[in-house]
């Protein structure tokens, strides 16, 4: 059994750094440390010992804390094979499995699209997917193609529905506003929006915005019901995308491509 902890980071960027800890152990893995200070604070206050850093992709808000953490704790850095990651010790791709002391096996998924070499870490039904899949949304195209991102999301959809989804950012509320435009009659989207409204509050001391927090992890089952980017095969979503595009769309990938572009300008 693992316990997973969220560390909000980087204020208005709404990043999450995740700590993965085996039951009855004080060792942890650190996922995507975009800054070091809140990680050091969490480790120190809880007397935790880090044994490694897992990186999903190369963007600054996922790696900026690496150098300071490596210097302080002498940690190995695991990251995608095809992206430049600071202090990287291990170059990972989908044929790799991590076996670390005290931890269950961690499998690697290649999920390009947000960036060209983006990977995810899957262990005991917990998926750390960086900026590929968000609560009710998905990442922007910042290096990869729409087809790559679409395929990566389709690949994630083949995992068990109970898979818990740990994203790189707290974007769920904003994404649900878009989802409601795409599917105004979807009662699951309405229900999720209502539930998230209950946890409105200040996310951390550095963020002045009054925004929802703690919407993660979600489950793959919930994403399949409420995330428009996983629902491009549905006739109603297809029709809305065609109306926006003012064009005929031939397949779910074309629908996905339109939705991704629409959301970027939303
Ligand atoms: Zn990113």
C-alpha cells in the first residue's frame, strides 16, 4: 500500500508536486518538483527520507526544484529518455519498470503530445501523468502533436477505470467550465462541478486567488464520464465541435484537435 501526498507549488501556476510513500516506511519518491522549498518543508516536518525524483517532462515548472534537492539529498533523478532533464541519472521509456527498495514496481508509459517525450509513472493503480491528462481536461500541445496526445489519452483509457489520476496542475474547475460548454446536458459534469464548488478556498498562502483545491486525485472512471477530451467519439461532442469548426469533421481525432484548439482560446 502506498500513501500519496500533494504539495501545492508555484503559486498561480497551480502545480502539484506529489510524494509517494510506502506504508509503514518513511522513504518517499518526489514527483515533478517544480520548486524545492515546499518539498524540503514537507520532508523535514514529517521526518521523511527522499530516495529519488521522478520527472514526467522537461518543463521548468516540473524540474526547477531538482538541482537544489539533488544537492541537498544526493538523489537519483528518473526521467523521460527523450527530453533534457537536469541531473538526470536514468533515461526511461515504456519498456522500463522501476524496482526500488520498499516500493512496488513502477511501470513507465510513453504518453507524448503535451511534450514530445512525456512519460507517466504507474504504480499500484496510481497514475502520475504530469501535464497530459488533467481533471476534466488535457495538456496543451507544447512540443507534440494532437494525434500523439489523442493516442496517449486513448492509451490511458485502457487502464482499469479505478486508476487514480494525479495531474501536474490544479486546473479542474476551469476545465469543467469548458466541459459544460461542450456538453451542457451531461449530468456527471454538472455533478462534478457542484462537488468541486464545495471545496472553494485559498489553496495556499502564496496564491491570492480564491480557487478550488484538492480536486485530485480523480479516477479514470470519472474522467471518462466528464472529460470532453476522452469523449470525442460521442455524436453530441462531435456535433458541437463541427458547429465550432464550421466544418465537417471526419473522425474523433479531428474532433479532439478542434476541442484542443478551442480550449486554448477559451
Ligand atoms: Zn508542462
